C-alpha cells in the first residue's frame, strides 16, 4: 500500500462514526420483507455448498471479470435466484443490457435484498446483498433506465437462473 492510499483510507476514519450511526437507518430503509428470516449461518459454512468462485463473490465481496457471466445473455422468462440460499432476487422482465459487462436489472423483488454503504473504493457506493443469507450480489447505481433510473449491477456467479416453467428450488438452509 502506498502512502497516498494509506492517507486516503485514514481520512475515512473521520467519517466512520457518522456512517455507523446511519447504517441501521439505511438497512431499515431498504424495506426487507419481515417474512424473510435471515440465516444465522457463518460464511465458512457455505464453503461446501457453493463453488469456490461463487464463494469469493458472495462471502468475500469479490467481483468477477466483466463480460464473464453467461447470465449476461440470458433473455428467457424466469427468475434469478441467490446462488447460495436460492432466494428469488430478480424477475427476468426487469433485466436489461446495461453495457457494463454484468447482468443488470431495473429493480429487485421487493424486500429480497438489503443495502449498505460501501467505501472499498474510497468513494461511497451502495452495495446490496441477499436478505436471507447475506451473500454479496453487487452494487446499485443511479444511471439506469426510466422510470426508476436504477441499475442493479449483479455478479453473475452470485446468481442462478430458473425458467418460469420450472419450479423454484427449495430454499437452502
């Protein structure tokens, strides 16, 4: 780590107390469905249940390479579910081609994702995760299409796709 990055990150310490006070308000404002019971499973317990690449994205908050997901080209009628716990997160009717290199959506299924502030790149972004298992999905940006203007930019490995004609898999515990 060079000196400039170190100093930039240290300057964040001044704002962290304010952010930590706002964090519960931000999570409450996301409207997580109270019927979705969060799993109290440690991240390590998912190791044997998801592929290693998916684990790094879901539980270590990594990002896959742009353009690497086969879900970028998925246009069939169906549902995109969390790759870890199988909670439905997005309907295919809300998917669009953003040109970003990652599957993008105009909105999630109401109450199925939570958000939190993310300062990993120094500037504020909004990270979102599965409301059930807490698995990192991606980030939401304010540069999407009308009417909402949101782009829910998702890691393809954090999702699985289920055709509308197929039954959704049982939620994984």
